[in-house]
C-alpha cells in the first residue's frame, strides 16, 4: 500500500501557487484495508475515503472504461493491482497527471512538468474524448492560467472540436455546465473561458444566445470594438476587476443579449435591445439552471442599464420610478451590484477600459437623498391611508428636483 499526492496539488506546488486542497491516491489497497485503518468511505460510484484525522480525500487508484454517453457512462476498476501509472493515465491534462510520494519524488509519465514549463494545456490520452465535461474543464483551466501564458495545445483543441461535432456535449446535464461556468467566472481571466468554448464550438451548443452576438456590429462611435460579442467579453473582463460576485460578472456578460434579436436591416443600431434581451436571458439562465440571484440581476441589468447611462437627463420622477423598479429601497446591495454592471458596460469598450462613470455616484447619491424623505414625514402633515405612497413620491420628487439643481453635472 502506497500513498501519493496527485493532481492539482502537485501542479500548483510546481507553479509556486497556493495549494487549496490535497488529493491523495492509494495504490495496492482494498476498501477493507482502508476501513481497517480508520478511513471513512464516502464515494458512491468508486471508493473515496476521508482520512480519520485530516479529513482529506483518499481515493483508491482506478481505471475507467467508457460504457455509455456523457460524463457518467463509465465502468471503474479499483482493484489492488491497478498501478499509479494506470490511475494517472485516466486524467484529463498532463499537468494534472503527476504524483508525488512522501519523499517528494514526482512520477510524471506524461511529461506534465515539460508542459508546465512550456505552458501547454494538453490532454493525456485519447480517452480524454470519453468525458465531454473535459471540454469545459480545459476552458476553465485556460481561464485560470491564461494570464501566466498558458494556452490549449493544437491537438487538444482539435479533439475538443471533434467532441463537439460528435454531439458529445449534448449529453451533459445543466447543473454540471453551470458549475464549471460558475467556477470559470471566478478565475483570473473569465472571458478566456468563453473564448475557448467559442473556438471549439461548445459556446454554440450551451450558450447560443451569447454565441450569436459575435459578428453583430454596434455603432463605432460608442463601441470602438464594434463587435457585440467582443463587447460582451470586454464587459465581463471589466466586471472581473470591479467585483468578485458571480452574479455581477454573469450579468455583465449577458446584459446585451437583446442585440442578438435586432433585425439585420437595423444594424448597427439596436433600438429597444433592453427589453428584447429579457427573453434570451431567461432562456439561457433556465437552460443552465443558473441561480435566481444571477438571473434576476441579469434581467434588471438588461432592462435598465441605459437608464443609468442617461441618469443626468432623467427627471426626478423617472429616477424614482427606476428605484422602484429595481426595488432599491429594500435591496440596496442588489442596486449596488446593478450599478457595477452598468460601470462594466461603460468600460467594456476598446480604449475606454479606465473611463470615468459619474452616473453611478449620481444614482447612489440620488437614492440616499430620496431616502431622507420618509413616510412618517408626509404622515406628520396629515396624509393618511392610500394617499401616503403618492404623497411620499411627490415629496421625494420635489426634494430631488431641488437637490439636482444644486449639483454640478458633467456636460
């Protein structure tokens, strides 16, 4: 019985990056051996055990044989005669197929150290194509390491394209796609995830509403990048620098899906894209089973982002209506996330990545000014019952009108 540190922990040590989790593989043992040593079995499909003290995961070395479609169609062999090399062979990328023994010696049968040095994401064996989830994993690893210079090896990209062409990705379940996507959104360069998926054709399979944006023009005066798909990825890139919230990054990416519904004869203008975007956003979020907070923020961002862009032009009554529609009174944290999406939209343009966006501070200040007028203030004037709400709105509008006149607004 021998125990090895494997996978990401070995990779990240060699990259001199923080190691988040240690994964261990045990060679030459049976489930009974592990249980006798005090390990707790937790794996349902194949034996995985928790260390009695550290609670880290220890898996028996295993091989996998394809037996059906999708990522679950496998038969596993975890007998005690499975070797370390057998176990490493089933892994996705060479940089994840290394093991380290207790003396620090690294077993690297597929040249993962070389690929780390040369910055390649390369599949271990043709068995890569047996698991369609690996297409998304490669895209996610690229999003994690692209800023270090990593890119997908040509032969791996060709294999990914073949998997898409063979409709293998159709057998994935939405929850797994969203999990990989959500994790990718937290990486250093989340836009790279979607670029890789687009290059291999996977974006069109699971994110068609986003994929269709590429090639659709926008007015160059306002969008030097012109291409709407590029704008979406630039917005995500801007959001990544503004917030670590998945919902903010997701909403920034998909807030302009309505531009994919603009008739071609109207290009490059996209009149009414705000409301046109509601349907494709719902379709995409429902397909992926995205969480409600991400879906709701994306819908609000689609419908109302141009209101904030024109905030200085809005009448106080219109500004108050916007606060109502966004439920800014009761959900100030979501209102703040919405404003971050608006900032990301403004900065998600070539050459304007560091542009100022005073509209956000203006809206924040306007909300706080409106909140200085409370229901009790109008009730103190004798207003009662159903008249309270309209009286409150009028009082807030008058206050905002006076406040706005005292502001020095940008030209």
